[in-house]
C-alpha cells in the first residue's frame, strides 16, 4: 500500500504545482493508523499529512458536490466502488464532469476496526499489514487476523474492481472483486416468513438513533433539503418517536435512492448501531435486476434509471409475489 | 466490600425487577445499549461502551410533554406525565456517571426540568468500574478515575464476581434489597484490579491531552481560530456524535397529530443539523463549520465558563469511535487546546 | 370461541387511491349501477395513479389504515400516456420491499379498473376488504401514537 | 383562519334515502373551520346554487365543500357558482356522497357515517386549497406541417382554407410523397396522379400555404401555441425563384446515370433533375454526389444552358426560423429493407420485386411507360406470383410484428390490374389471411377472385429460387394441405411498411413519444387518436400507424380540425393544476424531466442567495404551465419533494389520508 500512497502524493503534488487542479480530495492522517479522515488538499505542504491505507474506506465522491463548486478543477482519488457514485452524481447534474479530474486508485479491500474490536481487541495502538496477515498491537497484547476476517462489510461483497470513470490511474497490483455473493443475505431474508422478517427488522431498526449518518454519507442522498428535515413534507421527524418512524425513515430513504443507489455500502459502514442498512437497498437492486433487467447505477453517467423508465411489458405489482407461492 | 457470584446475577436482576425497574446494558442485534431488563434479555456488563450513553434514562430520545385533545371545535390540554416508578440504573461507567453531573447542571438548574427531575429522583445509580479501557478513552483528562466511580453504589467486575459497595442511602437500600445474593469479601481483588487498570490508563494514547487554552478568557481567540475550517471540512453534518454523547442535552419540541388531537413531544436535537436553532428570520449558523465549532466551543468553552470550569466532555471516546469520517473532539483539543499537545 | 367473534367484529379501514380518468369513473359507474361494496372503503381522487407517492401509502398505514389499494387505468390506456407504467414499477418495488420488511403482502394492492368496469371495481373492493379482514388489524405499520388517548 | 361552508345535497331521494343528510350537515357544523353547513334537495339547481352563492357572500366563506354527486358530474357547476359569488373556483371541493356512498350502501347509519367521513375528508383538503388562476398564453396563428405527402397536403389545405397560414416542410425536392408513386388506388382503381396532382397544385397556389421543399426541421423550441422552429433549407443548387421548370438542363446534363429514386431505382436520371413531371415546386435540383461539376470542378453545362440563370453551384444550406401555433407530423413511411428475407431471393433475382416497384412498372410515367415488362430481360411475364405479409405480422424478429394493413388490398389491386391488362397472364397470390375491413373492400377482393380469376393460395412461401430462368416459388397450400411450387416469371413481394426513419429525430425534437416500432404515439388510442401527448402536436398518416389513403386523408382532416380549433383561439387557457417546483429545494437532478411525457420540464441556471452575502448558481427545474398536463408523475420521482402538483398537493392528499383514517 505504501508504494501506492507515495505515487498518489507524487501525483497530487504535480497536479497542484502545475496548477492543473486547484485542490485534491483524499485522506489525511488521523490519531491512529486506522482512523484517516477525508480531506481537501490545496497546497503541496498540506500533502505532508496525506495518507492512503487499508482504512481509507470512506467514499469521497459526495464531497465533490460542495468542493467542486469552488473555482478551478478538483482532483479526486477514487476507489473502484466510489467511481460508480461519482458517475451517478454526474448523471444527476450534481457534479459537472469538466470540473473533476479523477485518479483511479488501487483497492485491495478495506479493513474494519469495528470488526477487530468485536473480535475482542481493544486499546489498539498499531496495525501492521503484512499482505494477507493483519497484525494488531494493543495495550493488552498482539493479535493476528487474516485480511478476510476483518474486511469491511462492504468489501466482502465488492461488486467490481473496474473504475467506471477515470482520467488516470494508479494501480500497481491486480485487484479482485468480493468473494461473497452480493445478494446472499437478501436471499436469506427472503426465505424467511413475513413474521421472521418483521422480527429481524424490528430488532435491527429499533437500534436506530436517527443520527442520519446513513443519509448524510450517502452519495445518492444529495438533496438540498431532505424531506425528513422539511416540516412541509408531512413526514419530517427528528429522533424516532415510534416504531413506525424507525421504519418509515428507512423505507422512504431506500425508495428515494432505489435505482440510484450504487451499493457503495457507506450506509452500513457508518451506522453507529451496526444496522445492516445495505440490505434494504440491495433488496431494491435485486428486485430491479429480476423484474426489469440487470441494472447497475453509476455504470454510466447518462440515461434513465429503472424508476424513471418503463417497459410496456413490465410485470404487474402482484407478480412480484408469484414466484414465492409456487 | 460485598461480592456477588456472577452466576447469581440473573437472579439478582429478577429480584430488583420485582420492585423497581432495571435499566442495564443489553445486547440486541449485535449492539449493546441500555434497556429495561426483562427475563431472557442478554445483559452485557462486560461491554466497555454502550453505543448510546445511559443519558436517555433521564432524558429519553423522545418524550411526550402534553397533549391537546380536540373534539369538534373544543380543545383540552392533557398532562401526560405519569408518576415515575423507582428504578435502578445499573453498570454506569465513570465517564457516563460524570456526564449525569453535567446534565444535572442544565436540567436541574432553575427553571427545573420536571420531566428530568422526576426520573432523576426515582433512580438509584449503580456504577461499574472500568477494567479494560481502550485507546479512545480519555476520561482521565477530565479528572475522572475510571477505576472508582461514584454513584449510589459502585461495583467492580472480574471473571467470577461482581463486587459492590454502597455510597448513599439509596445504595444501602438497594443492597438491603439484594442481600440474599451478597457476601462479604473482595477488597483485595478490587484493589488489584484498580492498580492494574490505573497502569493501563496512564499508557492510553490520549492520557496527556492539554486543555489549558480552553478558558473563558480565550473565547474570542478560540472562536476566531482559522483551524476550524480544516477541522470541520469532512464533517457530514450527521448527528452521530451528539446522539452517542453522554452530555449532549439539546432537544427540539414538535407536534404530532393523532386521531383526536395533537401530542406535543420533545426529541433529541443535534447542533450538527442545519435546522438547529432555526428561527423565523433564518439560521444564525449557516455553514457546517459554524455548527461544528458550536458543538466544541460549547463543550470546552461556553459550558465551563458558566459551570465553574466543568467541561461538558467526559472523555468517553464514543464520538472518537463512531464518527463516520473520524472527526472528533480529540483532534479539536490537540489543535486548539494548548502547548502540551504539540 | 371468543377469538372468532372478535375477528368478526373487525372492520378494516381501507384507503383507495383512484385515478380521475378511469378508476374514479369506474367507482362512479359501480355507484350508478348500484353495485355494492363495504362502506369502510374510502376513495381519494388523484389525477393519475402516478401521483401516488409511496409516502401517501405509508402515511395511510401510519394513520391506522389496514389496507391500501391503488387503482388506475389499464396499462396502455393511461390518460397521461405513460403515468401508470411508472406506477406499476414503483408499486411493484414498494410492495415487494414492504413485504421484505415483514409487512403482510395482502395489505397492499394495485388494480387496473377502467371507466367501464364498474362491476370490476365493486368486485375488487369486495375481495380486498375480505382479504384484509381475514388478515386482521395492521399492527406492523401503524404509529401507535395516533390512537393514543383512545 | 379558514371559513368553510358545507352544502349537503339530497339529490332528491338519491342521496337522502340512504344518507341522513340533515344529520351530516348538523354534525359537520362542529368541525373546526366550518362556519356554515346546510342541506338542500337539489344543490345543482338554480335555487341550490343560489343558496351557495348567498352563503359565500353572507358568511364570507374562504372555501366550500359540496357533498353531492361525483365531481365528474357537477364540479364545474359548483366552481362556476363559487366564482359568480366572488370565491376562487378552485376553493371548491366535492365530497362524492352519491356514487361512492348512498348508491352503494343500504344501511342508513353506515352510509351516514361514511358520508360524514367523506365530507370531513373534503374539508381537510379544501383547507389546504389555494386560489388558482388559469394562465393564458398567446397563439401564433400559423401551422407547420412536417411532410408533404397526401397526409400533409390534406392537412395543409384544410387549415389554409380556414384562413390560417401553413408551411409544409418536405425533405424531398417535391411534395407528393408515396402517393405520387402509385399507379392506381383501391378500391375504385382511379389513377393516383389524377386525384393527387390537383391537390398538389392547390397547395402551390394557395395564398396561405408556403411550401418549403428540400427542407428539414432542425430545431424545435417552445410549446403549444408558441413553437419556435428552425428549418434547414438544403442547398439544391438551383435558384427556386428563377427556375422555370423547362427541363433543358435535364436534357443537356452529361451525367445521366443516377438512380431514379422516384422510380424505385428501376431506371436512371440526370444529376440535375426534376423528380417527376408534375413535381411541385416544378424546380430542378442537383444531386451533388453525382454531378460532374461538383466532382471534378469541370462541366457547368447546365449553367450554360439555363436561360433563367437559375443554376448556382455555390448555394449553401440556409436556415429560417418561424413561429407556429401548432405542428402536424405527417412523415409517412417506406417499405422495409428486405435484408432479413433472403429466402425470397430479392437481392439475387431482378425479377423478384416489391409491390412499390411494381407500381412504378405499371405506371404510364414509369420506367416502362406502363407496360409490364420483367426487369431482367424486358419480356412480358406470363406467370406472376405475389407473396403477402413479407415482413408483416412477423414475430421472429426479422420483420415487423404489426400488420401493414394496406398489402391485402393493393395486392388484390395489382392482381386485378395485371389480369385486366394481360388476360393471358397467370396470377397467384400466397396469403396468410385476407383482411378487407373497409367500405367496398371485400367486394373489391372478391372481384379479384371471382371476376378476374386470381389464384389465391392460403399458405406461406418458404423459398424462391431460380431454376433455368424460372423463379420457383415453393410454398404450402394449407387448404389442400400440400406443398406447391409455382414456376413464375415475376415475383412480387407485398413488403411491410415502416415509419420513415427520420421520424425518430422529429419525435425527439418535438418530445413526442414514439413506440418501439417507431410509430408516433397518439394521446389516447380511442379518444384522442390524432393528437400527440405533446400539446399542440398532431399526427396524420402512417407516422402514427399503418393506414391506407382514405384513412390517411380522414386523419389529416381531423388533424386540421384540431389545429383550426387551436389557432382560432386568441389565447390558450392553461390548466392551473400543474406541477410546480420549489426552486429552493430543487436539486436539478433531471429525474422529473425523465418521466414527463410532455416535455414540460426544462432546466435553468439560477442564482440563489446564500447566507453572508454569497450567491450560488444552481440548476433548477422549470415547468411550462402551458405544456404540463398535471398528471403528477414528476412529483413522485422527486426525492426532495421540491416538485408538487397544484390542486393535488402532497399535503392535501396526506391530509385526506389522515381524515379517512381517523376512526
């Protein structure tokens, strides 16, 4: 990873120095090895804090909505999955292609500190990557994990290692898509009874604190004003007051991003309560694929989405349950 | 010092639950939060940090305040407060206990928040000492000793026993209630654990944060600090930090239409939200930087300046763990706090 | 025994969204043909079925509706040419999703009823009421606060 | 504070027999906001309306609810009454307590209770109604007809006769279209040119018609009543105002080997040419891909001989922009390419021809001067075999899934004409079904069979192959259940027709919807068959679906009637119940425009004030109220809820939902 990081810094430097871009969006060092944070670099000096490692899971594309409004071109480092999101933002005119310089970067799957902690490690002081082996040092000792064990949830089912948009690339090694089928967990839920599914989601969603992290991180949730923040919408609410609201928020959010969600997995990554929110969006993706033909949001920067198009031969709403009864 | 064998704990919870409510860390769908205890729930005292702090025991995320009942054109105001049944808040860590002190200064100061007060008075708090602090912990910076928290009673946990000691009358009463489960002993074990934990606490990466510049006299200088822009640039404006924070106390008041009237309720609000402090003329804070600054200025400057230097951060580290983009108060303290940080 | 009588007493509350050009007219025809259906079906007139936002469906459930039905022109006959094609996709996905969340699939329905199909309108409503009655009260998607104080 | 008045109608006993109207009116009095509530035998009557008007004035009502029959019946009546009393007509809501209540319920208590809920629901809505005013837009009193075939000609003549200006834009050098190529027309067998050319002349001479031949529509902006159209006038290298149509240039032109499109490429024509004798305008055009002057720079013979001095090799495409109130699309059709039908040997055998080629071979002005001669050797064919449904009703994907509609009839015509002129010729027709739904059509077909002895064989042809100079047509005879092979001299393929391909571009320009077969979609298949869903755009002829000449002419006249109706208005009243975006919330994401069937939504860059004296330019949706039909599709697709529909706002509908759910 370090070699990539160095190349990235080198490119960022060159782009800033030549004046080709006015700023570079990337990550900067946090307090630890495992908590880098998204950052905008405007000078070569600022690049001293630049970092790219296995904990740079954040999808940076949404920052462009705001950042790229400033004068000059904005360069951004995108992992393959993030590039889908940016394309979708292009499609929705939220970001203008001409203002962006995309540097496609290598990603071998990102890691999750939360997972390490759930596996019993605490007071982590250092993480060392040794290929597939992850060595975690803490005040209580040293623990070794395999990369797969502590892979970020969204990376387990990585849908593609192909960048959908790029101006140049920094890729030194071959990348592999996820080992797990994207729809496996959705299918498990589908196989349950209505009652069981209801219980599953009740348990999960009752944890929701309505912090809006899922919404605010979501590149598809880019509304100027969200319906849930708008008293005129009739469904505005802050903290959940009732079980219904926990569901309403997540149902409406999933519907609003249906056909636009690229399945970048940020919602689940950021949820402080560990709710598998991506399973909501993936249901829509799976249904769309099955009912209206395979569709991957963000694959192109043009065209209509499945919910803004139709086919005269589309099935009836009642048809969606037909397979089940057989 | 008294002790309770770990295997008896479930029976002990049941006993408490007979006469009082019991609020305790419970694991649900993989995460641990405080919940009302019920037979069959998976209690998890070992968990260092619940996702939400126990503050929602006194200051729930939503709470009905009154109801307007309508019938035709007639309107009636209904008081919806019910008498608070006594309950026990079990397993509160030192930082979270300190946070209750921070909240008390807001809600119990004049004018008293009677909703909060009723709950607060009905509660017996049993704290639990930490034995395995983690890298994000920095309660020591605020003078909190994680190994011997206060409360109506204090407890310590090891592999075999829960050790407990009453600090107040309420605590004594609780111990009297559960006396069938307790036996003498444990002074040595507790002491050993405390010493061991203290050693770890010293080594924690954030143990030496310097707060020296967060003083009322530096208010203007801190407010105008150019670093806020950079500190807040990745902020998503979500409310995670405020909702997991044990000391955040802001709420909004809203109405909900029912079949026969309107319920007026309050719910947690977050200064990170764009409609926070929205007024008829607009909002005094229009950028995320301003909102971000507000949160930390309040925790580290405004609140202490009104409360004898008491910071409204207790170093629990929840925001450090939970911020989606890894922004947090530690970065703010390091950037603006004082020379020692450099 | 008691349970049986309780179930009989339950009359579901049904919200029907009808497009102005076909289904609302179909309901009018059901009326003028004196084709009866239960009084607990109440109709909201919308210009086109594509005006029905999923939020309206959820709002109805939140407010305690036990079943929600959307009626529009037959596909291909939409007064606005393509409106009901969008409805068809939206509602297929929404209903499938609600079911995925554990909401009984029988509580939601889309039917195409033309202005000439008064008889069909009445049949559809009778059948829907019967189905929802058998299902019982909507407990999974109601905001309990609306009934507070009752 | 709202002041709502409620009026409950008895409708004689229609409502009052099952709904306790007095109880409803009485109960509703207690509703918040209601200041007046009454009941009356017939609200729609003069007296009933007076009651409403009086109450509006007396109680200073801000909104009214009428509990009566379906709004589809009397909404307009009560709106007018409200307006007469000074209340905005859109402050009226109807609670349908007849069709949706009294007529379907028998139990009085139940019906009364439901009526109360329905009235409450209407009150909940009317409280959120806003006064609306129908907008007005001016009408440009000029029509554009795209396509100069019989459909365009007929539409243009009818509109022009009503006194409105019409422009015909025709991409070819002359108007006339497909009909000009036909020899005779069914079922009367009168000469196509004889009935078409006078109409062409009429067009040319009509003071209200401007023919823009050799021109194409380049850009369309605006909306119903106010279209701005940019038209490309292609360079024909002949000055239209000078050319006298003397044809000397055609005689002198040394490059005479150009394929003659008008004759379906069956013969040749000079590089400079007038497509056919009766062309309108009777003006030459130079095919620059063929012309020696253009290829080598040398020649210039036509210029030398043109006495009028009309030849201009330097001519460039020019553009004109005009405003129109209405647009008629009449782009017509072409026979499909037969690349997918090798089994019929069209590409390999000169004597396998399409029906349209046969038309030219039979036409006195055609390449053979009307004598039926085989293209291969110029001999009279003795056995002619027709194959129907070539590419029509084809679900294999090679052809078209639809019936081309005209082939059965023209094949009967061709068969008859051949038998009439050359009685010694054997004529066979392979068919799947014979479809003759039209006045005198079946009689016509029967004449072919009975009087002219045409051999109709029910069955499909599998193969056509050349054997010793004979075209062997191998097919099945389903009636006799046998395989037949007919040695023929000429094989005629009744080729499927498809919309002229350029219609796609035109549909895009007009935001008119188009189906998978490239036929333009009508607004309603039964009730609005000549209108496109895009307001102000009308459809004539085969561009909308396969048709024969009589149908095309009828549709063209119907279009003209619609256009005249539109242009006769001085202003257009627009439906005020249209979508409106809240620009402050609009993300500019284009999703709403993607679902708008009418192209009513465009995007504009607008400057918005941010805090602290800063401004920001954002892309926001803009709805043209003259074009929006108010379906609401866009409102649901808008995630932020910025798009709302007047008269059916989200708040209104949710308020109705709440009122219904209250138990």
